[in-house]
């Protein structure tokens, strides 16, 4: 329970409050951490007595001659869940250091409790992440997965919607406490499952057995992403799959992945069921998209004005008047540029087929 790393942390924290020599000793009387490095690993008989008797021990100058490895001061048992797990010692005049004793002990026990619950969170977090990723890869749960689901109190028989939340860049790696706060802040019902995935993703498997409306889910996600942004300065976005039966949860997750690709670009929340053209384009590899751009817009890639004109034309829904106004050019200049685009690409912006080909190319180029 009381490891050397934690003992060192306790010494560092207590040292901020007082200048006296501090030691942390295990229940066998061996010094694990100390402000005096020469005492590390040595035997402290006073700490052993404190551990065995489970009560404070004051050591006077006279008693330093009788007990092995001790100095004048005070030794206090460290309790965790009503058991002594170690001893903290403060060297100095007993009358001077004793008033600080209870404060130091309470502070030490608080540090140990925080560390314990932090370790429990890490254990549960890793177990949940491993479980969810395995769950998503299997159409039918294995006996081992069913057993772990029972241990984690997760119902595998519900219809669920998969959600993937991706966190933008943070100035610093997220601490254990921050992750705990984020995961616990998501508004959920008792059957929802939420876990981190690596250091940049959160996976949420929403219980949709009661036909959760997309608008309701979107509101929950919006509030959650706003909370992450306002509390930790992290921009995040989400892809949402469709409600699926237990055997189709992996499909909902694949849909969430597809929606996330679009969300990553728009920095928004994207529902897979809202995708139309993106259903096809998101499946194309970057290599295919790059080759398509070269075949269509290749001759325009060095013509900044023409690319800008074409992009604005699509933004204005092919309205020549609005496009010319937005670009601050005369309508005749716009006609000239469109003619130039046709000459270079051999694609006519005034025909549906060629216009669609150009639109796809601009779409891929924007990615």
C-alpha cells in the first residue's frame, strides 16, 4: 500500500510546511523516504514500536540512547481503512514539533487516500477501455466478455448508439484527476457506458432502447463539449453512429468513425444518419482523393484566382450575381474566369456532370 514513490511524495509535501527532518517508515521499521538521504533503508526502532502499538510515540534525547536508529522527535502512525500502513516521523524538540503532529498525520492520510482512489480509477479506467474495445470488435460476446460485463455491471443486451468524442490539442497532458472529472461529468443514464480511449478520445455507448431522440442526445453532447472547452480550454468534436441492436454495435461504432471524419473538419457534432454525399466520399482513401484532384483541378492548382472563384461559386450555390458580388469583381470578369477554368480543366461549370466533378474536387481540396 505504502510504496517508496508515495513515501517520497509525502516527504516532499510535508517539507513544504516545516523545515524539520521528516521520515516515512514502513511497518517493519525501515525508513522508505527522508529529507536526510543518509537514513534511507536504515532501521528505526521507534517507528516499529509506533506501528505495533498503533499510537503516537514521543522520543526524548534520553531515549535516543536506548532505541536503535532514532532521533529526538515524534513518530505518528499512518492509518488507512483503520489499519496502520506506516509511520511518519518529525525530528526536533518534542515540545516544538508535537503541535504539528495531528495536522501532518491528517495531511499524510489524505495524500494516501487520494493516491489509493486515483489508482482505483486508473485500474477501472484501463479495465473499461480494454473491455469496450474488445466488445466493439465482436458480433457475439465470448464467455470471458460476458463474465467481465457482469463484473463491470454492464448490460450487453441493450440497443445502443456509439459516440466517439475526439479531444483537440491540450497544452499539457491530461492528468488522472482531469480525466476522472471529464468522464464523471457526462450526463448519462445508468445504462450508458463511457470510457477514455487512449489520450485523445472518449467512447460513449448510449442506451437507446427507449428511443432516445437525436435532438436530446445532441443537446447532451453540446453541453458536454462546452464543459470540456470552458473548464479545460480543450476544443472537442464528436461523431455519432445510429441506434443498433447488440449484434450491430460494431456497425454503429463504424458509423461514428465515419461521422467523426467529417466532425474533425467542421469541429462540430456530426450524426451519421445526416450524412449523404459524405457516406461515399469518406470511404475514399487520401491517395484516391489526391489523384482525383490532380485529374480535375491539376491545371488550376497554381491559379489562385481561379481556385478562389470556383470555391466561391459553390459557396454561393452557383449564383453568378452573388459570386461576383462576394469576390468584388465585375460579372464579365467572372464569366472570363469560368471560361478560363473550362479551358484549363476541360470541365464546363455550366453542365451538371462537370460541375459535380469540380465540386467533388474542391471538396477534397478543402479537406
